């Protein structure tokens, strides 16, 4: 889905992934039946998604990924 996408901004991305949340410059995706979080930076102009973290729900809640 991501490889085929041509999103121009976060509003377009959210049409594909409704539960994704933009947190600062990062985008948080719920994956694995809401058991895990994938944190990425999306460069819309370059059509690139850079995965920063894949965390369990409890690791995500600790907030270390925000630093």
C-alpha cells in the first residue's frame, strides 16, 4: 500500500491509514491488532517512509521514542 501511495500530505495519508496519528514530525501506526506501534517519519515530497521504531504497546507508553 505504501509503495503504491502518492500522498502529498498527512491528510491524504490518513485516508489510507485512518488510525495513524501525527505526533510532531513522526507518524504513529497501530499494527498487529493494536498490540504494537510503528513510528515513522514520512517525507511526502520524496515519497519515502523511514521506520524509526517498532514497539509493543507498553514500550510505546513509556514515551522513550519521542526523544
